[in-house]
C-alpha cells in the first residue's frame, strides 16, 4: 500500500481547516467548499485505504520523530481492520455534518471559524485512529479536547454555552492527567511508545504494573468517553450547535476512549481488577444515564444521556474481554446516533425550541418535517435494539460477550486467555445491559411519541395548569441562534445527510452475520447473537416500548377527559413521570451528581480562591505597600538633610567625629 494515502487522510482536513481560517472571512463564498471538499476527499481516501488493506491484514510504518533519552517518539502509522473501519465512520459522519452545517448555520457570521474547527476536529480523530505511537495519539486526543471547547462554546454570547464549554474542557482534562501518566508508565514498562511494541510486551507478560497502568488509562477513558463519574460534561455540551453534538457524540471525541481500550485490549487483559472496575463503571453509567434520559424534557439532552448509556454498552463489552463486539457497537451507534442528532436538528429548526413538551403542543409537526420524522423513527428503533436494524445486532453482540464472560468462556479472540476475564465482570455487564435494554426501549418510545404524536396540543383543557416542576432547573427554552425560518425546515443540505446515514442504520448490522467480512475485518470471532440473548434483549426492549406506550395512552386519556389526577397535573402526557414515579425528579436533575460535585469540589475551591484573594490583597499587598511607604519616608528624611549649606555639612561631620572619639575613648 502507498503510505501517502493514510498520511493524506488526517492531513487534508487539517489543511482545509487552515485554509478556511485564512480565507473564510475575506472570501465567505469559499468557506463552504473549503470545509466540505477536504473532509469528503479524506472520507473517500479512508474507504480506499480500508479496501486496499482488506481483511486479516495490518500495516505498520514508523520514523523516529525525536529522541527522549528513554523510549523514542515515532511518527508511526498502525493500520488494521479496527482502524480502517472506524476511519470510514469518521469520514462519513464528518462529511455529513459539514454538508448539514452549511444550511443549519447559513446565517451565522462565525461559520468560517466553526467549519475550520470541525475540520481540525476530524483531522485529530483520524490521527488518533491511524497513529501507531501513543504520544502522537495523545496529540490528536488533546487537539480534539481543545476543538470541543471552542465548538461547544460557539455561541459564546450565551452563558450556558460558555459554562458548558469550560466544564467539558476541565472535566476531560481531569481525566487526561492520569491518562498521561498511564501512557508514560506503559511506555517505560514496554520500552517503547509504539503500539505494536506495547502489545507485544503485554502478550509476553513484560508489563511491570499492569493494574496501575490500566486504571490510569481508564481515568482518561472515563473523561473522554463520558463514563461515570466523569460523565457530567456531555449533557451540558448540548449548548453547542446541533451538528457539533452529532460529531462529538457519534464518531469522534467520545468514541476515542473506547477505541483506545479496544486497541490496547491485551494490556487490560493483564489485570482482572481493572476489568471489574471497568464493568462497574459501565454498569452505573448504563443504568443511570437511561433513567436520566427517561426524565429529560430537552430533546438533545435525551440523546446526550442516550449516548452516555450506549458508551456504557461498549465499555461493558470491553470489560467482558470482547473488543470485537465493542467496536461493532461503536460503528453501529455512530451511524444511528449521528442520524438522531441531525434529525433532531431539523425538528428544532422547525419547532424553534428544544423542549419536547413544547413540541408536543405543535399541531402537525411531523407533517412539516417528514424526512426527519421517518429517519428519526428508524434511528430510534435502532437505538432500542429492535430487529432488523443495526442496533439490534450490535447490542446483541455486547450481550453475547457478557453472557460468555459470565459463564467463564470470554470471547477474547486470542488476545488473552478466557480466564483473564473475571466472571463477576461478565455478570455485572450482563445484568446491567439487560436492564438498560428495557429502559432504552422506554425512553426511545417516549421521545418519539411526545415529539410527534402527542395530542395534548389539541385536547388538553385550558383549565389544566402546567406543572412548574416540568422546567425546574432547566434553562429557558428558546430558538438556537442558528435556527432558520420553519418554512425551510428541511432544505436539501439538511435532508440528504439524514438518508445517507439511514442506510448504515438499517443495513450495517447484517454485516455482522457475514463471517467472511466484518468479523474477518476485526478479530475473526463470531458476531452472531445467541438465541438466549437475542430473545431476552429484544423481549426487554419490546416490554420497555409497550410500557412507555401504555403509560402515554393512559396519560393522554386522562388529559382528554379534562380531569387529570392531581399527581399527573401536567399538560403533556409524559409517560416518563408515570414509569419513574418518585425517581422522576432526581432523574431529571441527573441524580444530583452535579450538585454533589459542586458541594465537594466547586465550593471548596471557590472558598480557597477567596481566601487566597484576601491574603493577596490584605496581607501580601499590605506588606508590599508598607515597604514602599517605608522607603518613601526614608527618602524624604534623607532629602530634608540635603540643605546645600556647606557649614551644616561640616558641622555634622565634626559632630560625627566627636561622637566616634567619645565612643572609642569609652
């Protein structure tokens, strides 16, 4: 294979970003082609690289970048089935986002800088996927973090956007610090930062601190991939433009942590304790985020919590020792979650609000956005894991991996012994994933019914007051600054990316059944669901859908009578309130995790900052000012002695001599 092709894949979007920044404001007409063309060409090249590489093959090439006095840092490329598959996903989603953004941010005067950051973001993710050196991978990892800070805060005139961007940056950096030390420790133990050398050292048992290294790396994964307890930044990141949400949630930043663990899976198989920690982290993330999604009123926050939960699925597959199932779900989720966010952007574009309850009172919304209606329905079915869409096959692959791990027969696919995966990790993932399947079906059905099918706007009696708790603690709902007139809610640039992404959403999962392609492209194991998990997972998802539908029908019937029960005193027939009961309020506010962090970390840091300010102003500055005043007074005293009279000077000199003579004599 010509190495120029994989080098061009990350280089072209980076060059496009530089060109867009350079000429975007001077020649606005060039900003859109400079944003789209390099990313689209990179997507095509990524596909060409994947086809040339084929299945069951890998490519390694490196040149020393700089000596360090220890393990060298190399500009290295490491290509295999995992990297080629994920790079195709990144290119596809990034191209759709860039095209979509030309219409979504049509009137935005800051579009050139936005487009340049999206291109740079894409280049950084390509670098993470293709890099064969952990330090160079870290560069792409950090560039994504910086780009996310600016993209989430794109509407910086909004206080919510500013605080969300700062929160995302700080929380992810909190995980990146131990992640950096984990990379250093891994490179020291392996004697190299190159990924093939690290994997060889892990396979030979030459890692001196596998548990410590794995736990340090997991801290970075928890931050970047929004896993408990560092997940709180992702729902707030919805303050950014909707296409940014699609990019961050689907194929780039949040997928980086999962991809890293999958790439370094032999390292994690050296530590059963780290796998149990990962399993617990995934379990809490899955269940907690699904409960939160069932209670949110903001459309994008529902999808954000959904992303957190699906990342928990991927982390659960990794904790079960099966990176093949994890990456399968990563790619499947990337397609349908990008579709969900872009379709949500069309709906927000038409409804001029993010609020699901407000959308439910808009008559005929689904007729105004027919493409978004159908594609969002397709993506929600895939999210719920119902056959025959891609989410069903990838979710069942995760459940199958957990089932095997629970039985002591983990599907490690030759990366390590099956006994390396504790059975406890498999049971934790299996039980939590099954419960999450139930909750996912419920919140997916709730989202679709309330957004497009709620009759509350036509039948709710005017005398029924809205429950003030519905919006307690939420930001006021208003149109995003980049929303256009609802009459043009589905321009072509926003419509065709939906159907492009709908194709893999509907058909990609079937690729897992063909053992001669997708399984061979990865580790060569089977991705076929077993009968037990298929029936169990699908049955639980269907139960969740039916439960949400039944609760919705019951609530709409009460509204139609005009005599709702006091406990259901709401205009919108929200099945989430019925299903969650007393958990609805805590779930809407993320179970108080943000408040806990504010109490444990923000307030003490704020108090410490105020103490430092007091000491600086009242103590340190007082001493500084006092020394200046003392020197000034001494200078004045000396100045008074300078009379210019020679007799006075001689008299003082004589007096000094006499005084010295007396002192000597005594």
